[in-house]
C-alpha cells in the first residue's frame, strides 16, 4: 500500500483509466484506420469526473483505446480511477489486476460497476450510480481520511450542476468525434433497456447556458467536425428543446460559422413532430440513431415498445430522412415472438428503409431490466450480459432453437453487409436524400488521406470495387454535396463487413 502520509497531503496523483473496447460494431475499429484516428469518442464520464477533482491534484487520463497503459503510469498514481461500461469488463478486470499487483489503490464507477458491484469486492472504493451525487461524498471522506468501500445513491442527480467536462486533458486529435451530454433518462420503458434502470424515466436536462458553454469549450480546444450528443433519448423533453435549446444551438452555430456536425439518439416519435425535425436540422443535426428493433408487431408488444407500434415504420424512417436527417438504426432478433421468417423479413425491411448504418444485434437481458426479471422468473437466465449484443452470444435460453436463431442472425448480417446489398442501400438512401442545410466543410488532411485509402483498399483491391466506383462517380457527378458522405459510407461498409465476417 502507498504511504498514507502521501495520501493525507494536499495533493494527489490521479490516473483516470478508460478500459479498452472489444472489436464491436460500435468500435468502428476497421474504419478508424482510414482516417488515422485511434478511437471514436473521448471518455466523457471520466472527463466529467476529472472536473470534479480538486484543482491542485495532478490528473492524467489514459484512454486505452487510444494509448497503452504502462506500469509506470500506475506506479505514478496514488489512485487509479476506472470508469467502464459492461462491454469493457474484460479490459477493466485486467487493469484492476495490474493495479493490485502494483499496490495502487483503485476507485471504480460507471455502468459496469454500478450494475455488477458484487463482482468487484476487491476494488478499494466503489463510487456507484451517478457521480454528481456519490463522488463528492467519496472525496469529502477521502479528505477526512475515512473513505468507505462503497458509495451508492437511489436519487437522480441534478445535472444542471454537472461541471464542464475537462476536454483539455485528452488529446482530441486521437478521436473522430467529440461528444457531450444534454440530457439523461428516457420517458419510454422498453423491457430490455437498462437506460431507465441506470438513469430513470424522467428526462433530466442541462441548461441552455451549460450546453452553450460546452460547445464553446469544444470550439476553443480547436475541434471542428462531428459532435455527438450522447443522450439516451435527445427528444425526451421536446418542449424545452424547441423553446430553448435548439434555438440557442442554432444561434451559436451561426455565430461560429457552423463548426460542428451534430448527431444524436432519438426515439422514432421524432417522425411525428415536423417542427422538431426542422429545428434540429436548422441547429446542425445531420444524423439520428433510432432504436427500431423489429418490424414484427408481436415482438414490439412483447418488449413494451408502444412508440414503435401503430405506425408504418418505413414511412416514419423515410419522413425523418426527408426532413434532412440520416437515420441510423438499431435492430434486434431473438424475441420470444419472432417467427422463423423474421430473418428474411428484417433484412428486407433494412434494405427497403435505406438505413445504411444498420446495427443488428441479438436480444440479451442486461442486469436490472424488466426482461431480466421475467427471464429469471421463467428460469431462463444463463449468465450476465457482456454488453455486446453483436458477439453471437445470448445470456438466456431463447424460445427459438438457438442454432436456428444464430444461423438466421448470421444470414441477416451476411446479406445486409454484403457489398451488393450494402451499396444498393447506400444508393437507395442517397438518391432521395436532400440535406436541408448547406454543409460547411472543414478541410482536414485526414479526410483527404481517407479518400485515397478508400480508393486503394476498396476501389483497387477490395471485392466491392465495382460497387465502389459506381457509387464514387454517381455521387461525384449527381450529388457532389453528398460525395464525402458516400465515401464515409464505403468506409463504414468495410468495417461492418469485417465485423460480421469476424463472427463467422
Ligand atoms: S426508447 Fe431507447 S433509451 Fe428509451 S427505454 Fe426504449 S430502448 Fe431505452
């Protein structure tokens, strides 16, 4: 154990560690190489925790997705702070083992530790639930020399008091996108989703001033390009968005000459609100990720997703696209009510929707969800969810024969990410997509490099080369304003193909 005298001093060395992601759909690992970037987003939670630490403490952040963690870093630290999601558990466990070996104390928080704290008894301090509530309690006890093993809370934090994340402690050049959070929680109650377990059903929002401060801070770090609002459901409180937030972002974006390309996550009922879509586009939003899940109505009833029912899902998707927002979609197979025809039906649905970025996963039951409780009662739970629903594992006994389910799942992936179908979908989308706002391009040498890499890797040696060149010239001459998006899609397609191929 490190010298207690040192810990009682005025300052400390704090090492913030973000464990490594496995190679998943969301890691975009195979796409990152094209743009010479190391990871998609910086670890926003740790950047926020860093802002809660005393000013005079030394802080160092290592995102293991971008840099390696050396023993000397662990030895430098009085405390190693780890934040992780379930999908990072393997790497988080390795970090904990290394810290133990080197006698450095560990503080852990974030969704992984909050939902599975009983697996982490050997961690020195578990600071669980929302850091705005539990972290100051830990710090106060630490300063008094009486830190407890575990800090929890049943309350939701008031995020209007959340400090500005410390983007200055991370090399932003390592990332393809920056991220910020405006709201937490979601008003819906899908039974497989742990968002409502972790953050509640009442959307909590930051103030307009906080959002503008965060945009300003990102702007002054020198960032230009994509910014992802990481909200669980950005449109959870539509009235405030329309009244205050989107007009403020629009004004800010215009004043700063549109430095960012915005994207976020929303529920499908965005399609029902034309004013909201118009305001989002005006503010600079270009894409939204929507949990569409399944075209099978019985499965939507099963998972308690009424917002996706009683509507023509394809029409809703097309409507959002028509208003100038690219729709990225999340889909799930493995519901009890999925018929054997679901695989073909879903692949055809995705094709028809023109959703290029289509993430299809297997149903899994995260801890604490209604789904997990039901399966537990039915004696069908097998193990904890890994956090990765695209890795061909299911943590419960499905109704459908497992082999039939896994084979059917593989068939969907093989089809939708195959060059023929993938490029056909890109064309289908781009033919009708008309951005409503003129995009300001920020010259970035990495993007030019990515273009040449895509030409070589996909247009010269790739099996997709015929489709690649067809799309290349078609978009260059017919839709030049979408040319960069077309190239981005080709790179995404490469990643998706690799991911699905890797699962064979
Ligand atoms: S709409 Fe999305 S975030 Fe909200 S409960 Fe359903 S799956 Fe979770």
